[in-house]
C-alpha cells in the first residue's frame, strides 16, 4: 500500500471510492434513494476541481488501484475559532478498513497543515457514522457544532 498526492489521472478511481464508500458507510443512515442516485460522473467533476486546488491524497494497493483518499486544508466555514485546519474528506473502500490505511491517509493532510503552522483540525462526522471510533482512536473528541 502506498499513499501519494493525487493527480488528475486519479479522478475516476477517487470517484469510485467516494461513491462506493458512501453506499457502504451510510447504508441505513442516509436514504437508499439518495445513495442509489450517487453519480460517478458528478463525483469525478467535484474531485477534478479539488485535485487542481491541491491537498488531495490517494492510497493505492499493490496493483496501483486507488482504494482510498483524503483531502484537507484550512477550516472552511470560519465558525470554529479553535480549529485552523479541517479534514475535508477521507474515504476508504470497506474491504481495506481496519488495516491502518486511514491513519496513513490522515498523515499527509496533517503534514500540509503543519507547513501552514496550523496545529488543530476538525472533521464533520455524522452522529451515526460507524467510523466515528476511527477519529476517536486518532485523538479526536466530540465538539459542539456551534
């Protein structure tokens, strides 16, 4: 497994991971109709723009297939004065979860924030997200929304 900075050529793989991860992670949390209607094409456009703007990272398996990705940067809303940084997204195909890959995907986001002298980060997580324990394992704690 290798983690590296994303390239525009990665957009199809990132879109696939994004859609498939939503469908497995958010099943029974988000309505099935919404999950069924997720579009690879729309996700490709979103991630194409994000990759161009930087701070998107991918995890690849031994065959160089994208199995996960992360992105982050400065906190976007301006509503959380205690947090200078934000983990915008982190998704990993279900069959690769629980192997330490998520932690490897968070590290380059943190490294980029440190370059900007940002030493705090938040991530928005649905209350019913089964991956909440992952963030707690990394040292995260629940914060009030406002």
